[in-house]
């Protein structure tokens, strides 16, 4: 039996794109200073659900958030002023976690996430990443990189996919048009695959369509972090501490990073992975090699000389 929910399920198909060379660097570089996107929701200050604002944990987080905001004043103003945001702790979460709801300017931590941080710098690393999700207004699944719209092939496929979605929804409301709907849905799935392949090609890496927004949150979050005077090594140490990677994984990754720093452009890159978050090694490599040692070495150097 056909129903409208099945149409939605078909529309959310995401296909894995073809492979790209592992030696290729990411083609889309974070532009220093581009830390916001879209218009954040205004209105009353966000209320923190399931969080006691009087606890020491929340006070600590708010103090770190204020430090980040004060050092990135061009970003955290108006609707993004820290007084308008929820920075809280959900005591009901038992796992190591931090989550963001950009649409309501909310960042929540689990108690376990706070416990594993060895110092304020490591805690600020997670907070900076989550705040970047807010300032960039990441909608999550189904969102496309803004610069993909500049690619003619992607823009064409996106426009055709949007038209198909409208047509499918129209037929679904009419009822009794199952055969036509499924034919259009197959066309939509092919367009989705095409768009995913273009995202991967734009980024120069397999599976970039799955995790580009986490890459972006790392890049912008790290900018917030270093501008606030926190030490870069703690951003990386917190990536590893909050992951399930082994000591062996860490050691292998360090060798890849060292080789890339010694042989720019020729050393192998780590696997990006096929999940929403890139692998921990990929994230550490990308920040230390691509961002801090190459793309933004001059900006980092200027901050270090203050």
C-alpha cells in the first residue's frame, strides 16, 4: 500500500559516490573570517532544556563561551550574542556527547563529555566546534555546501531535483498515482547521486558529501578557538580523547601527519571515512596540515605574535 511517508523515504536517498585519489587535498578551503551563514533566528533568548543554569559545570561552560565570543566579536553579536544562546548540560545523557540545535541556538553537553576534558582548552575545543555549527546554521542531513551552488552541474541537478520533489508531492496528494510517483522517485535518486558525486568532486575526496559540514565546523571552530588564545594542540588532543581510536591508530596517524609536513603535496592522506563525522585521523590531519601549516599559517602566525 502506498502512502506519502514512503515518498519522503525515497526522497532522502543518499548514494555513495565514486572513489577519488587519497593523495588529493581538499579543494574547498576554509576562508579565514567567514564564520557565519544565513540569518540566525532572532527573538527571545534561547532557553536551555533539562539544564540547571546554576551548576558549576554550566558556569564553566558559559565562562569559556564568553571568552570565545569576546575574542570573535564580529561573529557573536546581535542574534548570535552569547546572551541569546543556550549553553547547558543535560544530566540525563550518559554517553560522551555534545549536540547542537542551530535553529534554536542551543549547545548541550553530557556530563561525561565534561569529565573527559583534561583542562579548559580541551573543553573549549568541543564548545568552539559546536558553536560553529550554530553560527554556520548547519541544518544537517540533506544540506549542500554553499559553494556547490556555484558549480553549474550541481546547480542544474539541484534545480531539477527540486522540480521533481514538487511534482512528486503534487501527485501524492492526488492519490492513485503510484506508478508515476515511483518513476519520478527513481529519477530523483539518480539526481541525488549526481549531486553527491559533484560534492565529492568539488571537495576532491570520496564521501565528502557525508561529512563536509563537520569539516566546516572543525575549520571555523578552530578559528574561534585559536583567536580566543587557546592552544592548538589541545584541540587535537580532545579530538582523540573523545574518539574510540586506539593508541595504534594515533601513532599511525602521527606518522602520516609528520610525512605530510615534510613532503607537502606528495604524502598520502588518511581515509576520510563514510560516516557523518570524518575519521579522527582525517580531522587531525586536515587541521594540522591543511589549515594550520598551509592555508592559514600566516593568520596563525599573526595571532601567535600578539
